[in-house]
């Protein structure tokens, strides 16, 4: 009897142990199943949140990246806001992420993106520009050049760039000085030295591009004074559709490039490369445009002349717009602007050198909207005669006429055809309704004769013209 009882007890214990083991195993399997699923879900949430920040439109930067303590809704730090001291930045290769083609903005403004501030870095570089662009264009342009080594920006703003939203963001960034186009500024500039000099007077009291050229020159004159007061070593004048390409410099650094310039050189010239757009749906030129037409100065001469027709596709000029590059000048006594592309000195002829590799990338007419933006800013009549008093360059004149008279479909055809060598027949049909359109948009624009097309646009100068064989 006791033996039977012991056997029953042993069986019960074994059964209980088996059930307990099975229960533990089941729980362990469930835990091992749920753990990776939970981690995957957490990773997805974190990635989604990060992408939402990455995709943020710079227009919303004034609320998302407001400086600490500001009245703006979200008190997050705009890149660089951790320091209010105007000082140069040290740049490492790790500061830049790969800028591959993407649907997102090319230069995302992460909260944790920091550039070291070091007061002893030389040379100190500043950029001045005159702009009416919005934040979508200004911010990536500015942060690109910050990474290149630019310390200070003197922004002469009007239009969208002077709006309260844009101003609030730009003024919060260390190293940025905004100068607004006011009546007081115009009165001050009317008393300036270059206003009374004959070289600039030929551009006075003319609309559109001529007016812009005068503004740029007067603003550059003021920027020289501000650069000297801020202790800058070099000054550049760039537009917000231009990026410096410091090829040939170690670590792709503009600071290193200028540091290597001999001390007896007063001015350096960056030949310009012109963007060659392959699509009509470009939204982010800095990130989506990757093909450029190299400057005459950076090409073997036999290549330039041998491939001229193929590279121009019927356009009588090698570049659609300017071809004489941009320059940087040492900040020194008696420095003055010499147009938007060069600097000069009242007391001497500057010692100028031209870079053999470094260039300025000009993203001209990269977006379809660029065709209409000039039209909206200029009140000239869309006729061949009137545009001559408004625009210096042939293609700007052509683009203005097309944007003012053509349908959207016709403008798209122009934009699609080799960067819009505008068809002569389209212009003729718009200015003379009785004529039929006889050509495609790839044909050369016949606004001027072949001889006139090789005349230098002053300013800026065109590159050397095609040599015609006898």
C-alpha cells in the first residue's frame, strides 16, 4: 500500500514538473518572439521621426529651429545657435554627409549638426550678396559655404528675403548680418564714392538688370567697410544661385585654398561653370543638377573650338549668361568693387591670379520657374527693342520675351530644348501674329546678328568668341 502511494506521488510530481517546464518554455518562446518585434517597432518609430525632421521644409525653420528663449513655438536650436560669437569654423570631413540624389533637400538642418568655433583660424572669409530669394534658396546656399569655411555673410535683402519670416530665421544665425533696402540706405548710398564715378554712371536710371547691377556695386562698396570692421581677410561677392567649388584644395576647403595664395596676390578669380539641366522638373538645383559646362579657361583650346557647335547647340554664345567668373579680394585699404564680378583698388592695379581648378558653379535657369521669375520682377515690354534697355545679355532678353508672351507649354518646350535656346520663330510669332512658327526650340535665337553676338556684354564680359576660319 505505501509503495502504491509513493508511485502515485512520484507520477504527480513528474506531471507537475512537465507542465511547469512546458509553461516556462512557452513563455520563453513568446518572450523571444516579442522582443525582436518590439525592437523592430521601436526602430521604425525612431526612423520615421528622424525622417520627418530630415524632410522638413526650410520655410518652417523659423518655428522648428528657433533660438533658445525666443518667442517662437518650438524652442529648438538652429544649427550654429550654440554660440553667438562671430568666429570662423573648423571643418572636418565628418561634418558633411553624402549628398546623393534624393527627394529631400540636399542640405538638411539637423539639430545636432555642429561646426566647431575657433577664433584663431585663418583666413577669415566673408561673402556678400544682394538677394530677394526665399529661405528655400538662401539656407542651403549659406550652409554649404559655411562648411567650405566662410565665416560671415553680409546679406542685402529685399522682397522675400526681407519678409518677417525669413528675417527672423536669418538674423538668428551667428555670422549673418542683414541690411535692408530702405529709403535711408538709398540716401546713404547716393552719397557714396562710386555713385559719383563715371564708370558706374552709364548704368544709372535703367530698369531690371541694370538697376540690379548698380545695387550690387553699391552694396559691395558698403560690404567692404563692414568686412574691414569685422576683421575679415577675404571678401567674395556671390549670388544665391552660385556655389564656390574649391577644387584642388586639401579637404575641399575654401579656407585652405585661400590660405595657399601667395601674400603678394590681391585678387583671385574663380572661372564659372554653367549648369546644364537635363530635366524640366528640377526643384532642388543644388541637389539635382550635376552636369556643368566648363569654362573656356579650364578647357584645352582645341577642345573648346573643336566642340563649340556641339556644346552650344545652335546658341551663338558658349554660355547662356555670363562667362567671366567671380573673384575674391583681400580686404585692404582703398579696395573698391569693379562691377559684380571683380574688385579693384584706388591706389594700385591689383595683382590678380586665376585658379586653374577651383571654380564657381552657376545654377542658371535651373528651374522652370526661373523663366517666369525675371518677368515678374521686371516691368519692361516684351519687345526686342525694349528688352535691350532692361537686360545686358541676349539670353536674359530672350527668356524675358518668352516668359511674357508664350504659353506654359511653349515655355516648357524652350526649357527642354538644350536649356532653352529659344526659337526665333516662336518670338517672331509672338511679336508678329501673322507669321507661322517654322522652327523648333532647338534653333538659334535670332535677336542679334552673328557679329553682334560676339560683342562683350559690359558687364559681365563674355568668354572668347568662336574663331571663324577665313
